[in-house]
């Protein structure tokens, strides 16, 4: 029931917005009483934070696997990570939209642990950029922090527009983004 | 009074969210009656769409100026446009956040004209990428549409994290992003 409640809420929060969705609507959708809701969650914020944590923890787990893959060099890890983010945002589109849009509705109590994990995700990517610099795969004078922000901008923004049913698959989009990031769009003179 | 009402609403919508802000709160803040509100706006959606249109029209105007600057080649136009977006999002941070977060609260009637202008902004940037390809400044095999999405991701995402009071100025961030986009982070073997 807990997972069902989470799934129904993801659907409603994405469709109507977190603030606009009442606990009554959630339990009506499931054909249960409010008592059932309060058996699993203290309030709507706690449900929202569960959705957020599920999403970011899923991404962190996938990210760790890539970081620890010793068969890959930094460039390959970068590619794998970009593909993973595009793919995950796309596969879990509703959760992704709720994650990016509804963060500020968490309230201070739940916000902190979410922000911590979100920051961890960014720091892991930055660590990969730094590793690539250190190993001589990426240029040595890079501003690793800002490069990381730029990569996250490219990938995260996909939640706003990307439709893999369109002309470009997640694999192709990964290739395009990796090519820009590694080699740029400049034509050598 | 209309501009004052817009300014107060930008502040409240950013702080509390569009749905959570009532017309009563807006007029209370200004010390006027609801009648004054309805003199200028049919409803809250119309006020929101005015905020959105002001923001995107400001960006479009700046963008047209850059596109029409014949003294600049495509690379310089790209740099100018990235700087303009970072700078504008930062200078109008509250409007930018409302623009990106509250789009879906516009309702179908107002959404259309906003989406049209937002699409125009993207198409103008894509036109610049295509111009650069055509003139031999950018590589000829680029997927102009996806490259444009990537650039917009890097710049638009700045609304989410960028604080120019921090270590990196808008000029420096522009340099970093332009350098990645033009030349990539790869170290040549």
C-alpha cells in the first residue's frame, strides 16, 4: 500500500502540483481512508520527501557504480554518467519533474537531507572531472566546479524539454552532448 | 500602480509560490482594495502571464540586438548571447524563477503566447548556430537543434544555482562556458 500511495501521489503531484493536491484526493484515488495515509506518513511533506529521496538515491546509486568501474577511463565515465542522467530523468519523468519543481515545498526539516544528497551527486561528478584533469585526460586549467555545473545544466535541463519519442534517442543525445563537452563545436581554422 | 502591483506580485510569487499567493495578499501589500486589482487584471493568471511576457520579451529584444550586430562573427555572437542570458537571469532572478517554475499555472489561454515566444528565443539561438555552421565557424556535422538545447541547458540552469556574489562573476562564467562549447575539455593526446 505504501508504494501504491507513493505511485498515485507522483501521478497527482505531477499533474496538479504538490500544493494543489490534497490528502483526501490521494486516498480517494486509492479507495482508502485518511487513516491509511497517516499510518504511512506524518504529513504531505513527508510523502514528498520520500518521492525526492527515492529519486536522488536511485541516481546516486547508479552514479557510484559508474565511478567505481575501473575498466572505464574518465572520458568513458563521463559518457556513462551523462547517459545515465538523461535516461533516468526520462524513465522517471514524473519523479524528475517533481524533484526539480517542488523542492521548495519540502519545508526546512526535510529540505536539508535532500539538499545534502543533491550536493553529493554534484560533488561526485566534480570528482570525476577532477580525476580526468589529474590523469591528463581533461585540460589542466579547467574550473572543475563550473564545468560540473555546465554538464549538470545540459543534462538536468532535459527534464524540461526532452522527448525520446522524438527524433533523437537518449543514446544519440548522449553522443551529441559528450562530443560538445569533449571537443567543442569550433571548426579549427 | 500597475507596475507596482507587478513588482509586489513578483516578490510574493517568488517567495510563496503563485498558487499560495492570494489576490487579497497582493492588494494588502499595496494598501489598496481588490477593485484596484481587477481594474488592471482580469484574474491572477493574467497577472502571471504579464510577468512571464515581460521577462521573455526583454530577453528576445536583447537577443535580436545581438543577432543583428554585423560587427560580430558567430562565435562572438554566441559569447554575447550566453553572457546576456546569464546576466539577465541573474539581474531578474525572481522573474526568472517564476518564469521557469510557474509556467504550467498559466492555463491554456495564456500559455500559448508564452510558449510561442519561448520557442522563438530557442529558434533564434538555433539560427545563430546554423549561421556559424554555414559560415564555416562551427563544425559542419553538428545537430544544430540539440546543440542549441545543450547551450540553453547550461545557461538556463544557472537560475537554479548561480550566485554572482560568489567566487565567479558572470563574465568569468561566460568565458568558462564559451570555452567548453567552442573547444571542449578534452586534452589532445
